[in-house]
C-alpha cells in the first residue's frame, strides 16, 4: 500500500463521491471491482472500502477511507431514500445487545469479559490483528477476483464442506443465517486472501532456499520430553556418552522419566545449536511443552526444494510480511488495563505470525 500523501489531488473528492454514487445498491464484490478504476487514476493515494450490511434487506452502506499524512478521511454518501450512517442505530454503547438467550440479553460488556483469555495467549490477538491487516489489503480493490475465480473459489468452498448439492448448500446457509450475498462475500474474502499471499511470496522461494538451504534439511530425530528441567539436564551427559542412545532412551521411558517420540523436523525448527548437527548428535535440553526436551539425531537428509519445502518457505515469507505490517500498524485495544494492552502490543511486535 502506498505511503499517505501530504496533499490530495483536487479532483479526488469529486471522483470519490461519484464512485460512491455509482456503487450504491451494489454488493461489496461489485463495489470493490469498481474501486480499481479509482486506484488507477490515483495510484499514490491509499484508499479502502468498508461497509455495513443491513440485515433486513441485505443492502450495504459504504464508506471510502482515504489516508493522508495528517490522518484518515472517511467519505460516505447516503441517497435520499436512506438514513445517513451517523443517525442509524443511535444508542449508548453500554446498551448494545449481542445475543438474547432464553429471553435474557447478553450485552457487549459481558462478551468482552469472556474475551479476557486474549491477554493470556498472544496467538489469539495476533490472529485477530493479522486477519484485519489481510482484510485491509484485500478490501482495497487491488486483489479483486474475476467471476471465474469466484466460481472456482465457491466450488472449492462447497467441496471442502461436503456441500455437493444445492439443497445441502442452502441448508448449511440456513443453519448459519447466511444469505447468498453474504456467502459470496465470505468466499471472496478467503479467496482474495489466498491470492494476496501468492502475490506477496511470488518468486521468492528460490532465493530464500538458496540463501538458507541448510535450514531446510530434514532431520529424523528421537525427542525425549521431561517434565522437570533438572531431569533433562541429568540425562543429557548419559545420552551423549551412551554406546546405544536409542536403548538408553527406551530405558528412560520405561522408568517413567520421560516420554519419547520419533519425528521428522526441519533443521530450522530446532534450537540454534542444531545449525551443524549431524547424525549421532544429542541436542538440548531446551524448553518444550512446559518441560524440557532432548533430541537425538538419527539421520540428516539434505534439503530439496520440493512442494513441501516451497510451502514452508512461502509461509515464512508471508509471516515476515505480516510482521512488518504489524510493526507499522496502530493497534488500540478498547478494553483491558493499560499494563495489559501495552504488554500485549509489545508481544505482538516480537511474535512470529500464526498461519
């Protein structure tokens, strides 16, 4: 996304209002498609379309967000037949009802209190922020799908859920309260996210593999997990000195000192000490699942840029893109203490992305 300009072109406001007039009555996918023409005319101005869908008639109210160096401009157009957005649903935020269960209202503040688990697991917050950053990029209109791509995405979506007939699809939608337009919007968003990922990682797997080939070696290992770090530290010299580490590992398991599992891992998935590990090396101990682990390397297979390795590299390239976007994003949590929100944002800045 281009950097926000200091000044907007004089004709942009009139063109943006004309665009909003043109998309009134359209569904989001069509509206985003029309946005491409505005992007082409003003390629240096970051713009994003957001909307609210009315449950009664499935219509959408659109806002065009235009970023400048001074801030974000929100531009909307309400036709003479509809109520302007600021006048819709006016009520105190504390009175908002999210769901009614057995006749009892569940309000927003109750839902938020349940979400306190977010503070204890940064992965949940990270996925929430990542999802928004992807949506922000795809909703710009630069990754809009063609009709053919949307049909393919819809077919794949249905196959993945076993919805092989029109009746099965309609029943699935009814169970979730989804109209056809909302389902198409959901599928289009998921497909656009995959298309964005392909664009971000395009042509980069080969360069990353060539620069870090050893990181993607496949290691066949025996992993011993100990509940207590002291037990792992005591076992380490015994395993390194053993004539038959596999037999010793079996005795550790039989004695209930550890659990044992054979695994195939990438070199980059192991601690830093695995950089030059060869068959017969014992690595560790290192933290694992609330305890400590020791790894005995059984075999090392040199890396090959096959489909699995390519997928792994592309995932990491996309993670790096997300991490960069998170570092530039302004994240403001509207509940929780200052100490909690600051700690969570600090963790988000340093966390590897969850795919």
